[in-house]
C-alpha cells in the first residue's frame, strides 16, 4: 500500500547533503584562518555577488533588514523623511524605515503581481512633504515594475531603493536584473531565501562608488579610520563564516532557481488543468467550469521569476480551512503576510485605517504559500497539487462570488 509523502514547506537538509563536502571545506577554511568578521572571504563574496547581479559594488552586512537601514542612511535619510513602500511585504521593509526615524508611506499593490503599484505610488507621492525614496519590493521573487519606478523617482528627484531580499537572480519585464536600476538594492541571505546562509546575512549593492564607500563606513560604526568616527553608524558587518557558506551556495544558485521554476511550472500546469486561472483573473469573476483559485501570474520572458515563494489565492472564507486541510495531509504551508504592515499595532501612529489599501488587505486574507523548494520530489509535488485541487474543487461552488 502506498502512503502519501510528507511535504514540508521547506527542507534544507537535502541541499546541505548535496554540497556537504564543499561547505564543510569552506567552513574549515574560515576556522583555520581565525578571521571571522569581514576579511578576505567577505571581500571575495562581495565581488562574486556584484558580478552575479551585474552591479559594480557590493557591501556585505548583517541581514536584509540592516541592509535597508544602511541604504537609507547612506542616502542621507533623516528622521521625518518619507519612504514610499508596500504594506503587503515582510515586516522588515517598513520596520527598517521606521527604526531610523523615517516615515513609511504605505502604497497598495497590483493584485496581479502582488508588487507595489506604480500608479498608486505616484498618487501617494502627491501628499508627501519630505519624500526621500521609493522602495519597491520584488515580492516572492518576481520583479516590480522598475521602469515605472525609475521614471517616477527621476521626476520627483528622489532615489529608488530596491528591497530585493526575495529576488536574487530575478529579472524585470525588460530583462534587466533586479538591483541594477535602483540607486541601492538590498538583499537578504536568510536561510529560506533562494541563496540562504547558515544564519543571518545580507548585502547592499550599488553602482555608485560614493554610496558603496558610505555603506562600508556605516557598517563599522561610521568609521573609516579605526577609532575615528565621522558619523554614527552601526555594527552591520557580515561574518566570514556566512560569506564562505554563501560563496559555495552561489555556485549552485542557477541550478536551484531552475528547480524552483520547474516545480512552479508543474503546479501551474496542474492547476490550469483543474480549471484554475492565473492571478490576472480576479477571484470574484466567475468562470464557467473553473475552480475558485488563482495561481501566480508570471510576467513573460525576458522577465525571470525565481520563485522564492509560490503563492496561490483562494477566497477568504476558504484560505484558513484549506491550510488546515493541507496540514492534516502533512503538507506544509505558510501565510505571507496575514497582517499587512499598515494594520500592525506598532504602525498605528501613522494613522492608516483599515480599508485604505484594499488590494493589500484582500491579499493578506486570500493568499497561501505552497512548498516550492528545488529538492521536492515528483511524488511530493503531485501530492500537493492533488490535495489542493481536490479541496478547492470540492469547496468552490460555495466560495466563488458570482
Ligand atoms: C521583503 C523582505 N525585506 C527584508 C527582509 C529582511 O531580511 P532579513 O531577514 O535578512 O533581515 C526580508 C526577509 O525575509 C524580506 O523578505
């Protein structure tokens, strides 16, 4: 009798096993050197990341959250300056802005891509008084509309900071790698990212020598010459152990992207065959013979989605029940992001009321992430697709608003 496979949302053990000797050798090399903070491993990793991203300078730092802080500080952000950013994102996007006293100005998303909407960004900019930067997030690994944000920033004479934490290797609709167009891009190597470290790690990239110098200084307490401090910075340095691990992993990143893309194509095909549409069709529109779920719209080539997450959308009333059903079937899922930033208690002071960002609020109630990591087996993928389709099909009639 065949048993259904267990499917975690993410399992990094097979990945480690597949590159164990390379990783162990790199870690041993750092331990033998006894150089643990910055140093040659970090410099080599910065050079390799800059090359991979097609950007001149890379500055390794403690995390993707601190990368945002460093970027905004290097751009001269002062308390009270405004930053246009999405609310439907991981907390750090807005948290890092607020941590140094800047003011997040929330912008709603495009419900098709879940990325910050350029039209609504331009609209929100009109009421800004001290706008410093526009900060789109390349959410789930699909690039935001960078041409539109670049043009808007030029018109408003502000900078674009790309929160590229989830999107290393992704390309926009014009085929330009994420991170290239912005003044600064910030990256996270949190373990669950496509390129994930063995702990916290992050990076800032830029084509400006001046900004790179500034971020290098800011990550060591604002000091260029030891014990001489021109500005107040932070302890934002990258560890050599993380850099050594990430250098090994970078060599395999393209193969892992390909695995995620293959898995996404399998889900897309299975869900389309079962009558689901992609996210261009609103959930509320009735489709004859269709089921009440949407799989992610993928912007066509030369764009490139790297699927840090694979997000489906089902009606509000169904989402949590679907999750419980999948949990009972031993399938891991996650809700990104159940409470949008503008509705978080810590941001109440900004005064953004419920209902202000309708696409963000709907997405937070309707989206759910399925396992997508490259080591999933065909059996696991099939099991996930079948269980999702079975549940959604059985519950679609009552769920779709016609
Ligand atoms: C969109 C986004 N921004 C920022 C961050 C912060 O990165 P870190 O966890 O490395 O601080 C993350 C990490 O999950 C993220 O997904």
